[in-house]
C-alpha cells in the first residue's frame, strides 16, 4: 500500500475513537506479542523494545504499519496480518495503559550522562520526545527503554534501514556519529 493511501486509512482508525483497554487481560491477538515484549510492559528480550507507557496513537500507527507491510519487522508483520482496525486500537490502548519500563538498577555514569545530555540538547531530541522523554501522541516514549534496542533503532534510522512514517529521525541523526549514538542509547535507557 502506498503511503498516500495509508495515511487516510490510519486517520479513519484514529477518528473511530478509542476502545477501552481491559485492565484484566490483554486482547487475545496481543498475547503472543507480549511474550517477547513483556506482559508487564518491560521487555526482557534482547533487541526487543519495552512497550509499557508508549502513547496509544504511536502504538496504533506502528501496528497499522506492520499490518499494511509499510514497516517490515518479523514476526510483527506476519502477526498483524488480518487484524481488524478494532484489534489495532484495542491493542494500542492496552499497551498504553501498561506501566512504563524502569531504568537499570545500577546507577548511571554521570560523565556519560552529561556528554549525552549535551548531545540531546544540541540535536533537540527533547523537543519532540518531551523533556522527560515520555513521548506523546505519535512520538514514542524513550525514557528507560532497553539500551540494546535503542542503539539498534538509532543505527537503523541513521543508516536508512529503519523506515518511519516520516523522515524526521533519519534527518536528525545524519550529523550524529556512531559513538554518539551509543551515548544517546545509554542516556535514554538510564533516565530516572
């Protein structure tokens, strides 16, 4: 599906209204996803993101992109085939209600944190992702995300192998070198 066709379809899902998430159990179609992403919102699986606390609109957009094969990531692309719009919305709402992930127990290195904080301000990461990196609407939460996953995602945006629904991340990361990506991932994963 072309991006021009996908945007109106996604808008229709968003305008249909939120379907309340069940606090007791995840939607049936989401259960298999939570095996890797963590039933409590915090992934214990290498290179697999924690989902807790992500904005519903962001999750809905990602699920839509997987379903429509606009973002190819197995097993997500295959798992979301055949999901109805209501399945996408219920899953997004359930994920948004999960508690956000927690930072690692070990204290962060203050020198690395200061170095990365300067890069964050220079690159204006804290504008779209919010000063506390909690995300909002279609911008993901980054605070306390898995460090390995963050580095993988940042490298993917920089190299052009990870495609978003718009080019902001690829553009923002062009002047950032790999050593700085490592520091950004460290910083974001250790926010308290």
